[in-house]
C-alpha cells in the first residue's frame, strides 16, 4: 500500500493541477498516464478515499471544439460498454471520467490465447450485440473506431467496447461527415469524407477486426487460409460501397451463428442422416414409399391436399429459427403477403432494403433487373402464390437460374423466371410438402425456404 501512495505522490508532484478543470484533481488521484497524443491525455485514476479505478480522458478545447463522448456514454446502459462517471470543464480543457475495464485488448488476448474459429465467432457475436444496442438507439450511435485496442476481453470472457471520443450520432439529413478521424486500417472509404458515416461504417471496421483476429493482419493475404464461411462474412462486411455490406449488425450476427463450426458439423450430420433415412425408406418402404412420393393431390377422385403436414411445418420453422435466428414464421397459419416476403429478404437474408422495395423502373412486362429483386410491382398487402414464393426461394440461392430461360419451349403467358424456378424446384424436391397452388401460409413459406436451404447446403462445393 505504501508503494501505491509513493507512486501517487510522485505523479501528483509532477502533475500541474492548474491545467485541468476545478474539481478533477481534488476528486481523483492520477495513478498513470496511459496515453498522450492528438490533443488528448488519458489517465488511470483512483477516486480519493476509495479503491475504485477509473479512466479519465482530457481534451484540449483548442483542438476539440465539441466532445461527444460524455453525452454518448450518459445515454448508454449496456454490459458491453463502460459506464459514465464524471465530467469536468474549464475554458481550455474538458475531462471525462468513465469506468475502468479490467481485461486485455483483443490484440493481446489473441497473442496469448490462440483462439479457435469458434472462440472468435463467440467474440464477434458479443461485439455484434453491442453494435445492435448502439445502432438501435433512437438516434443511432456510430462508434467509428472499432479496432483491437478498443475491444477489451475481461477475465470472464465478456467483451467490452471502449473509447467513444470520435463517436457520433447519426443524422439522416447529413450528406457527409465534416472531419476524418479513426484508425486508417479500420476506416471505410466513407470515413474519409466521401459520404456520411452510418451503421455500415462500424460493420466495415468489424470485418477488418474479424480478419485481424483470424490472420493477425488487417490486410487480405491470399496465402493465408481463412475458414470459408468467415471469409465470406469478411468480404461482405468490407465491401467498398456501403450498400454492398450487411445492412445491420443483426444480419452479421445471424451470419456468424450460421458459420459456427459446431453448427456446420451438425448441419452436415443432419444431411448425412437424412440421406441414410431416404435410402432406408427406399429400400424398406417399397411400394408404400413409391405411392407416397408419386401421390398427386389434385388427381381425379382424390381429395385435394390443401393442408401441409403439421410436423413438416414445425420442422421447417425450427430450421429457419435455428439457422437464422428468426421468429418471422412462428404465426404459421397466417397468409404470406408481399410485405412479409420483403421482410424475409431484408431481415433474414440481409438484402439491401432499397433493392428489395424498389419497383421496376421500365414499363412493360416483368423482367429481371439489378435494381430490384422482384420483377413486378405487387402491393405489399397482396397474398403470395406458391409459385411466386418458389421464385423468391430459388433466386435467393441460385440467382442465375431465374434469368436463364433457355430450357423453356413455349410461352404460356406466365413470367418465365417463375416457370424456370418452379421447374428447378420440382427437379430438386424444393416443392416437397407444399401442395397448395394459390395463397400460401407463413408455415408453407418456411417449408419452401428450408427445403431450398437444405438443397443448397447439400449441393454446394
């Protein structure tokens, strides 16, 4: 204890209290200067009369006309963020005191622990939860400096995001940021002043951080092997244009959950088990299986099978929930409409909202376009026919299929993209379990999407 007091006395003797706002030196003992650069000084401090540690950051007002950090931290309450403690101001300096987070920055943690892909995914998911909280504020908070030194791993494994001195509140009417701050390797193009930073700015930095955690470098290196599901996430996060990135941190989290090696192994095991089950049914089911597989619900003298097997609906809804973390299909008996389909595309599959909601610009018959997902101008309240949902499912996973009409021999007046999608779905089994040809329920939509997802997983390289 005497050593601590001696250290405090030495620092205080060298500390010019007159440079700092009144009240700050009187309330806190300066234990260590953690950083001194760019018109800021960062101290490890201890509240007088207690053992509580804090971090104090003091800004030179000549260089920082306005400091957002205190206002931002005051409004945020999350276990993954440091708590605001105090603020002191004078004509020349503002000092902001926040909770001290005991732990290791990501760069040190990675070096000492050599985490697995699954460990890194766990860190990424925690960080996504923090970003979901920040970006989900009434006025979204953009951190703008996500880097290893600002992500702390506590002893219990909890992740904390620190250093909000260059954060900003997003204003939808602003066209561009007025200043560039941040760390060059982690900053997206728009942070250099090309446009205003928004939540996708943090998603870009997250992608660079994810690459660093996996490879030890911020730069892409073709000679370093990266687990493919995570490589795809990094590429989408760090797309040059913001519209090419994930729309939000929730979409990144869903992708990470799906990329978890444990989930991948379970998925492959399920596919293998399903294959064995199908072979077993083919061998031992004989005629009954053949009759079931070839049953025509709309044949003459047959009662139409307008209802889907409840167990198949339950299985598909659970599949979509487990893989994508979505509750959109829980109301299985409600009818699907175009608005519901658009919500699936943005919230589950991460498509850009403008792209999903865009209507065809050119007059005339429906046609494929890079500017809009749906080739026709249906209203959001319009119910969805089975074949339209099949078109959506096939386009999500095999976009080239819906624009290749070479297999069509005639024109029956129905949109060609839908016809080729339905033919592909019939060949691959995506239609299995949905006999209703017209308006389908949300449960039946889940069946078609889950079937497409399983076929895609089973056939991809």
